[in-house]
């Protein structure tokens, strides 16, 4: 692993206990997930046991412990999205990709996640495909996105 | 920078703002909040840039935050020299050329997609933007700049009296500022509604050489986005509020604890903090006074419970975000054991207005016990969705019907306060929105999420949704919350599957009260509210699921079937193509078959059938 990346992160922080979560966030930005060897290094540096770091990291929804897929599909299931049919959009995505929420397809191409709220509730239901947010989705539009077609 | 130089800077900013109002070159404003971007504002902007390049025109494009009526996004405003700003709605990339041609080619105001203008008085019979039905009943105090100024240009904020409230507080003693906030009557806008001044007084009166101020922007309530919009649209208002609060409580270090899911808001905050630092509004001896203060951003890593004060503090300290017992309250012993004040984004964003215009002015809005205005995210099945700000005491009916335009199908319920709130039926529509009235009927004000649902939404399913949410977000510390919420979800699942009996409803109610009483923090103490309130006001809908095994809203999957009506099906095969499981089969021009064993009830066939004028209605869902 490139220790350089983590070393650069090291220079941004003083190494205090309160820096743990920001450091984990930066490490995840760097590798796409929290690699066990990265956690080991952070543990030695901050003098917090790996066990405890896992305890903190698994508490928060943001942290991942497996390599991410190439594309990240997030189906929003905030309240507004839920009442406007977000659940059915997730059903289709689950079925088409053959994985459940929180999993990655076998070919490593797609991550599928359900998220609590993307904050675009007035345009519900919404789906994020990588950084692009699609609003006013429908069961038909998600099928078109999964078919690789432009929907607008 | 001292007081004189900020005044000079403000005068320059005012001049720049006025220049902009009568600019010789046209201005084009794009609503580029997260919601605008989700609706395609980035493509709209590219189309505008392309248009200007192609025609060789000189005009400036300004990205502004969300002005509120999200259902009109993407919004594009055009301001020609000597004319007021004119707003166009639902402007996608392909509409741009047509709208701009009107102005640039024909020298007239394009009439299509017109929303309203921002000038005073009449303009060619075009309505004023703020006279639109969604905006007219609103009182915009905290949102006064959102959508109007460039949030990344501090001069825009300065020109509109920015940082005057803070300067005013610097000229007063902390006691005087505290007294002003007390007289204004403002209460915590995060949901609980605790009087802001009282919390502050406790903190200030606790002996310490280090106090902290935390801005709580961990807007975790699903279905609410007020804080995001405010930070995206007017970040300096929140930061100015932090200066006022910090000065009053005597804090020297501040944090903004913001969700990592809000990248644009974080970007705008970072930029605004850098601008403050450059102007000497952060750091040592601000504006030549003996007040010193700095602000750091902490990104929340995704845990709803971190909206709770002690959990939030634990997470800033690098620990699992689990609440602890109170007392001691954070105002006495919070972050690193020091007195700490945690205020919501909206509370802070309101402060500059109170300081600038006076406590009595602010207290003039609202009711006796709930003063001022409150922002709400009005979403769900209402016609006009978006972000609104209304004086407290307004009725639910005014918000849902006058502002929101009502629902397309018959109104069923409104959920206020998100997963901690309650679900209110039609009989409560004339209830005034204030802290007391909402609490009395088993709902709460909450942070401002208002989700309206119609006859197509199953109340049991919604209660199951909320319970599922709080069950996942329970930190696990208290047994009644950790285990109780899980059992409540299981009972609600049984009801939705048609497998429950009447005794289950009693169990649900009993369990709800146990969870409420046996949990340490607000999450557990309020988690059963959605289930309990819907059980109270919509019992008949629960009974239908239990006794008749029917879902009246035709939502609960295990109680509905999809059928093809042979007499209506033309055999167009469109449903065959979209069915992801191959459950629908049949040759062209003959009624199709739907294999129930393969159907995952994803609704695709139903949707596509309704798009088709010929075969429409051939597929039905029934309970």
C-alpha cells in the first residue's frame, strides 16, 4: 500500500483522539474503503486499539470495509422518496443487479446502497448514480438508467 | 480589519450591488442549490453558456441558492439592463435558447415558462415572484437572501446588511445581547424548542476559561432539507449567527457539525469561512474588540442519533456517537468537559436579523409562546413542494392548501417532525403550527419536515417505514430502544403482511409506551410517536389490514395482486419488455398473461400501461 498517502494525511492532523473520524474519512477518500492495513497504521499512530477504531467506524454509515465497485448507485429512501415509490425503485435495482442494498455486483461494476436522505426531498424520488443525482425518478426511468441509456 | 474598515468594505459592497442592479450587461441567474442541480441546473447553465458563446453575447451568469419552490426547478432568472429580474421555471437545457431569444433577438420578455418578476409594482401584467401563491403567505426572515444573492460572494451578503447584527452585538455587553435574544422569544429550531437564551445563560454563568459553540447541521431527519438550503443559499447568515452566539456565551472555538452527504453546503461553508478570515471576522481581536473566535468544520459520518447533543459531542471527540445521561447538560459540561452550546443552523441564521431589527420586531411574528418564523420542507404528495418560511401559529391547512396547493388525490395525513413526530389526520388541519399545539396532539414541531400524504399512501406502511428507520439508527445503548423498536417493526411487518391479529395492535401500543419511557435520549423517547399517532388517528386502516387482510391504499405488497384485464389489453407488449422478471408473457395483439409466482410487484407494468393511451388501464393493482 502506498504509505505516502496516509503520511500526507498525517501531516494535516495533530494526532489527537478527536481527529479519529476525520482521519478515517480521509483514509476512505484515499482508498475507497477502510483497508485493514490503513486501520492498523492509524491505530499505531493515534494509540487507539484497532478494535476500538472498528467500533467507531462500524457505528457510522459512511464507512465501508470492502473495496468499492466502479459505480455507486444510491437509492434514496428518505420519507418523501419512500411515499413516492422509492421502495419499488430499489426492488427493481436489486433484481436487475442481482445484489441487495449494501452489496457490490460480482463483476465489481456496481455498488448498490439505500440511503436515508439526499436532501432533495421536494423532487422525490431521487437516485444518485455516482455524483449525478436524478430527480423525480420512476420505475421506468431506473430501468433506463440500468440499461445505460440517457433518460432526459 | 477594524470597525471602520468593515464599514468601508460594506459601502464598496453596496456600490457593487447597486451597480449590479443597474448593470449595463445582462445577468442570468441559475438556481444551483442541490435540488436545482438534481433537476438539471448544471445542464441548463451549460446551455446558457453555449448560447452566449454562439451568439457572441456579453452577459454574466450567477449561481444562486434555492429560493424555495423546488417544484419549479431548474429556475433561471434573466435581468436585462434597466429591467427587473424575471424568473423562468422548469428551464431544461432545451428551453434555454427559446427563452433567451425572446430577450436577445426580439427585445421582448419571453412569455413561456414565465414564473414572475422581482421588481416592485406591475410589469406587463407579469406577477411578482413573491406574489405567487406559494410565496405570498410566507414571511422570509432567515431565508431573506436565499436565491437572491450569490452565496459565494461575501460582498452580496455585506451589501444586504451582512454582519451588521454582529457589529451591533459587539457594541453591547453580553448581558444585553442575551436580554435581546430573551425578549425576541426565539426557541431552538432543531426541534425541541428550548428557549435559546436560557441555554446560553447557563453556559455563560458556568465558570470556565474555555467554552465551545457548535452549530448543529447534522440534518438527519429524512424528508427535511431546510438547513442544507440555508447553508447553500446564505452561508454567511449562519456564520454571523455563530459570531453573535459565541460573543454572548464567551466561546473562543466553534464547530460546524455537518452531514458528509451535503458536499455543496460544505464547499460553500469552507469558502465563506475563508472569506471571514480574510476580512478579520475570525481570529484574534475581531474588529478591534477583545473578542476572539475561530470556526472549524467537522463532517458527520452518518448517524441520525448524532443530532442528539451528547451523541454529537461524543462523535466530535472521536468516539461512537452514543448519548450519555444528562445532567450534566452540555451547557455546563460538554465538549472536552467544558461548557458547550449546541444550536441549530436555523436558530443561528435567525440571530443576525434579531440583532439588526430588534427583539420586538421579531417577537411581533408568531404566537404568545412560539415567536417568530419557522422554515419547513413541504414535501410528499402536495402539488407545490419546496422550502418555505412561515410565521408560527399559521394553520396546517394554510400551509398545505394555500402554500402547497393541496394534493391531487384526497388528502390523508401530514407527518410533522419526521421519525420523532406524529402523523396527523384531516381533523387537525386547522391546528395552529406551534410547539404546544403540535405536542398536545402527539406530534412535534421537529426540525421542520412536513410530509403530506394522500389516499395512495398506506399509513401502516409509513409507520413501518419510520419504525424501521429508528430501529436501524438506534445506537443500542438502552434495551427498550434497541430491542423494543425491533419488535415494533416486526409487529408492523405482520400487520402489513396481513398476518397480525387484533391483540398485536394492543401489544404495539404497550410496547410503544415502554420504549418511550425506558430510553435515555430523544431518539428512543420519540421513536414510537409515528406508530402511536397513526394507531390513534388511523385505527380503521390498521383494522382493515388485520381483519379484512386488505390494504386500502393498495400499497402493502403482500396484500395486493397485479392483474391484466383481458378485455382491455391490446397486446402491445410494452409491459412484457419492462417486466424485469419475465412474469408477463404473450404474443403481440393478444391479451397478455401475468404469472403471479414470478411477479415482484415492482409496478413497472402498471406505470408503462398508464403511459399508453391505447392500452392504458389494462393492468390493475388490487387489494
